[in-house]
C-alpha cells in the first residue's frame, strides 16, 4: 500500500516529526522487490520507529515500513524471523519453542530489522550475538545472504560494506542451555527505572567510555529540563519525553543543549543513539 505525505509522527514512538513524501508498507518481500525495481527515490527503512525522528521539514523520498514482513519459523533448532517482527514477539516465540537467549529482546520495543541496524541490546546481551545469517535486499530489489563477518558490529552500531542493502529477515541461534533472564523480572526492572508508556525513543545518547550518559545528564542538573514540548525525563535522564506536542526541532534543540552542557561541565562529547533524518 502506497500513501502520500504521510506524517511520520504516526510511525515514530516520539510521536513527533515531519511527513514523508511517500510511505510504502509491503505485504511481502516479493511486493517489496517489485516496488524497488521501479523506484528512483531515496529510501528510508522504518521498523517500529522506536529510535527514529524525521525532521519537521520532512523526508523527500519513500519510507518503507517493514511491519508486515513478520514471518516466524523454526527449523533445525534455528529461528528465522522477518525484519518486521517485533522483538517481543520473537522473544515469546523462542521461549515457546524452549529456545533460550532471546529473553532480553522482550524489553526492547523495536523490530528485528531496526534491532539489527542498531545492534540493539539490553541487560548485557546484544542481538548480533545470536545471528547466524541475514537476508538483505538492495535498492534494485535483489536478495542476498550475508553473515555476521560481513559487518562491523559494535555498541549500538552495525556498519557494512553493502551500503544500499537493508535487512529483510534473519536466522538466529537461541540455544543457551537455560533461560538467561526471566522475562517478567526484566520487564519489571525496566518499568521501575524507565518512563515506559510516554512518547520517547529510549536512550537518546550512547554511553561514553567509562561513563553513563544518564548519570552525566542528571549530575548536570538537567532532569526535567524542557525546550518547547520536549523534556528530559525525571525518571531516567537519558530519555527525552514528548511531553506537550514537541516538534522535531524542540527535540533536536534539547539534544544540542544537553550535548553543550555535558561538554562544558565534563569535557565529554555525547554521541546520539537516536537516528535523525
Ligand atoms: C521505551 C524504549 C526503550 C528502549 N530500550 C532500548 C534498549 O534497552 N536497548 C536498545 O538497544 N534500544 C532500546 N530502544 C531503542 C529502539 O527500541 C531500538 O534501537 C530498536 O532496535 C529500534 O528498532 P525499530 O524497529 O523501532 O527501528 P526504527 O526506529 O524504525 O529504525 C532505527 C534505524 O534502523 C533502520 N532500520 C529499520 N529497519 C531496518 C531494516 N529492515 N534494514 C535496515 N535498516 C533498518 C532505520 O532506517 C533507522 O536508521 C528503546 C526505545 C524505546 C522507545
């Protein structure tokens, strides 16, 4: 389904941002491939928008949302998942098959594709630790098989040589001998320390070496500080909340203010984790 001038605030968990000139939700990878073969516009891949902000002036291209690419299957002890499957669903599916290791994913509100692009992680685990292979598609709509060694994977970052490829599915090996974490406990822990349920994108900044971004922001007195409708969460200082119809500009200005303050007070450069388009 192709839409025009779609507000990206509807598809990003910050509930803010401009429009995309075209918005496409393929129902399967064949439709996606056919679409790409005829597309000449710049492409923005969108999973569940839980780490994404489109600037107020919008994206002049096609945003492709993978939400419907959500096949899940198990074969020879390996789980294959479409890029659009939510991490919570993948985690539940793995547990139901008595496959252990995916529990930490239940605490991250993204899709498999977004998590691969970000090397998402929580509670000491990261998604790429469990990847056997991925299927990618290039901008000409052609499929490829890739492996972890094809990527440079580090803290919240996945770099690859194949710049015009994106993830359409992944095969995981969740075969720990026992559950790594108890899902209920993880969710309880997350809910008690993070402002869950309010519009945010999770942690805005990466933790600098030997520091926690949240701690630096908190000791700088920025908890609760607002610019326009965007505020630093009072519960978790590395979260920005869209408290009152924040524009993307409000959010970016608040990000810049935090970065300047931390640089001035601690001489540390905070790098953003959120992707701003
Ligand atoms: C309340 C909250 C808590 C969070 N907690 C955590 C946490 O504990 N740990 C953590 O790591 N993250 C956390 N996040 C951030 C976010 O959930 C993760 O980064 C997640 O992996 C993003 O997935 P997504 O599908 O929402 O990606 P999106 O936000 O849609 O996209 C993120 C990036 O991935 C790219 N992308 C999306 N799909 C694809 C694809 N198929 N192929 C290639 N590139 C793609 C996009 O272009 C963009 O650059 C949190 C967010 C929120 C709102």
